[in-house]
C-alpha cells in the first residue's frame, strides 16, 4: 500500500513540473534529484571503498545542473552569459578536468593506494547520475522536448508495471538470480512487450496529445488555431524500436543498481520514499535508458519526423 500511495503522490508532482515549470525550475528539480541520488550512491560506494570524494562530486553535480538552469540568460550587460557559464560548467566537470582534480586532491589527503580507487568510484557517481539525468534535462529544453520526456517516462513506468504484476502472477524462471532473485524471464518479456505497445500507442497519438497539452497551456502554441505544434507521429516501426530500446536499457539499469547494492550487501539505497526504498531505487532504470531518449530525440526524431 505504501508503494501505491507514494506513486500516487509523486506522479502528479513530476507531471506538473514537466509541463508547467520553466526551464530553469525543470532543470533545477532534476539537479536536486541527481544530488540526492548521488548521496545515496555514495552510501553504497562506501561499502566498497572508504575514501571517497563525496562532497566534491555533490558540488560538481550542483554546478553542472546550475549551468542547465541559467542557459540562455543575459545578465550584467553580457549577451548569452548563461550559455557561456553552461559551457564552462560542463568543461569543469567533464573528463577534461574533474577526474584529474580528484586524483590530485586524493594524493595529498590519503595513502597512495587509495588515490585511484577514490577517484574512480567518485567520478563514476558523477557520470552515473549527472550525465544521464542531464540528458533528460537538456531534452526538456528542446522544442517539444517535454512531450518526448513524457513519452519516455510513461514507457519506462509502464515497463516496470508490466514486469512487477505479470512477474508476480506468472513468473517462474529466474532472470538473474544472483543479482535480483525476484526478477523472472516472464516479467522481463512482459515488460518489453508492454513498453513496445505503450510506445507505439503514444507516438501514434503524439500530435493530438501535444495539441491537448497546448490547449491546457502546458506547451507553447505555434499556431493561433492550435493546428500545428510541429510534432508528428513516427512510423510505427520507429516507435516500437524506441519502446524496445528504452525498455531493454531500463531493465539493465535496474539490474545494474541491484548488482551494486548486492555487492554492498544492502537491500535499498535509502529510505526517502516509503514503500520504494531510496530515490536511486526509483530512477535506476531511467539512468541507463536516458541515452536512448537523447539519441532518439536528436538523431532520429528531429531528423526524420519533424516536417516543414
């Protein structure tokens, strides 16, 4: 019951922010999730490695998403100051700087045998949460990107629901018993089939969904008569491929976090969400699936589907 009540409380909040929040608040909310989730990640990582740069990574993630928040802002008489800061924040926290900085700090703080593991475990937390959730943040800044994020979330959630209920009812063949004993092949297959079906249906009606959101003032209109929001349905094969790839990536993300927890000998990443465990337990599937959303939105959907 706690699991259902928590979901009922959280889903409307997520959808409200997705469709009504300005870009700075939308990215700031995702950044807050990333900081809280990486804090839970370090709770797991401390079981593997005692010396870690937890606070530095948390600050780095905050800086990274601050760049997203102020994108496009003009201030102090400087045009596109926000864009410049965003590029600087990305460079400062990317592989160009941050991992090397962690090594330098570690070699002055701890024994030499701790330097590399501390930097590696710590920077993985940044890549695991900042870059993946950052893709969801940035897609939301694109034209009609919030609709794409909405489709993405529903596909991920539906796959989880199909796996949970179908697996409980019919599951008998273990999927990866040493990683997650409760997961079954039956649940995994139902999850994939369900996600593909939901993806095809959502994309089939993507234009009326977008038009309805415009009328609800959840999306900006590009036509006084709401006749054209520059959002079109892809071929069903492409929609099915999106659902398939998102679902497979999501299931791998779920298993990956389970493997991290099992290696650390803990059940949940935290206690923030009653009935669900920690925040990381709820977003683990999205972390691996986010790159699919990113490449689909940039490389396929915009290139093949948007019409003049």
